C-alpha cells in the first residue's frame, strides 16, 4: 500500500535559530496533505534549493519541510478526477520546498492544480533537466512573443548568461531563430555560451551603462536576470517597441531609471513569476518545451546527476561558486 510506504527524504529543520537539513525515513503521513500522491522519480538542484538546504536564505515558510522546488514522477494515488494512478506528471514551483513538502523525497502529496501532465516528447528526466530554470526562461520567451517580440526586432541580449535561466534562454532563443548576445563577466565561459547559440559576447567588465535617459538603441529585446544598473541600462538601449523579460535580481533588486524609454520608444518591462503563474500559461509553456522550444543543448547545460545523499555537499558547492552546469537529482529514476 502507498500509505504504508517508507521512503528517504531530505528534510530541513530549524534548530536553535539555524536551518539543518538531514536525510530521514518518512511515510506519507509525515508529509503535508494533498489531492494527489506522486511517486517521485526525479528532481533538480536550483539556487533556491541550495539556499533552503543550507539555511543561507530564508526560503522555508515552515519547519520541518522537505526540500526541492521541482519534481517529476508518476501518480501513486489521486482524489482528483483529472489524474489517475500511473499518470506521468511534473510540478515546478507552486510553493514546493517553501510552503509545501517538495521533491527531495520518494513521495510527495500535492494539489491537483499544481500538476502538469508530462507532455509527449519529454521524459521525466528531461523535464527535471529543464526544471524551474528552463521553464522560467521559456515562460519569459512566451510572454515576450505574446507582446510582439520576434527575431525581426533585432538581437536579444541575455544577462546572467552562464546561470541556469540564462543558459536556457540562449539555447531556446537561438533555436527559434533569434540572434543572441550573451552578457557575462566570465571570460572562461565564452566557448560554452557560443556552443549554446550566442553569436555575440558582451563583457560585463567593459560595459558602459551611460547616464542619459536614452542611449543608442542596440537590442531588439532582452531577458534580464540581474536587475539593478544592468536592467536600467537595458531600458535605455532597447529598440522601439522591444520588450524586456525581468526574471532575476542577482545584481540588485533596485531599479533606477526613467519612464522615457517606455513612452518615447514604447518598450515594455514584463515581469516573470514562474512559481505562481496561471495554470493555463504553465501548461502551454510546457507543451512548447516539448515541441518548438525543446532545448537543443541539454547535455551541455545539465552536467551532473545527484543522489539525495550527495545533495548537501552539492548545495554548499553551488553557493560557493564551485559548481559547473546544472544538476538533476535521481530520486526513484525511470
């Protein structure tokens, strides 16, 4: 019986004001309730997971809590008529690993509204190789296109290019026929970015952000993972009626600019939130990730496969800047 199953989990506790994550043996009754129980096959390691696992960031809203903001597997039991035992499904975001027990366990209890049927054309492992990072990049592109972005607008600049979202953004944009410029401060990664599809590398250390309300219009649009002065510079250098997908704040959460690019050049800033995006957007984006937006360089972007036992050390390495590429986490496999 599923209800009697014992399984391994990486669960975080608050101990004397600090976060400790440790491997435990749990049963379904130890997890938060949900409409659907999923036998987890794969998860992934994201920066937010590393912050949560180590306690370096205030991610969890309650304790104890199983980590892992992504999961993919098969339905083990369901009270939701939309899902049946054996269905291949995935969840990214939706509060997993923050408010609800996540994917770093043999099973998860989730709300049916969070589940996405695994699209034809993707395996469970591929879905987690894409994970939150790839989905967020794809959602940004879908929303850019919904607002009129096309390759005809000119080159797309991707900031934070070597990160998970940045890497996928370059791959996906290039696959759609966009000319892609990668903004990075890592000269050793130029060959990697070119392999993903970047045709131009912009060295962040030589960037002159300027100070005028409008600078020379260079970019058709952008996917920005940095915020701060980089995003401000982008608003001043996007061509008329181009768009910026605002995804991250690795540089700064503040934005100091003017409305002049918006009203004189008609550019748009589009906020991207993959965690709580509407279900219809989520389903449509995953369908495209299995079709015209399927990444072409997954093997280059995803370089590691981890076990639950290896996760704590991998989280520390990721936060310490010692990790290369993106990693999937084998839970049950398949």
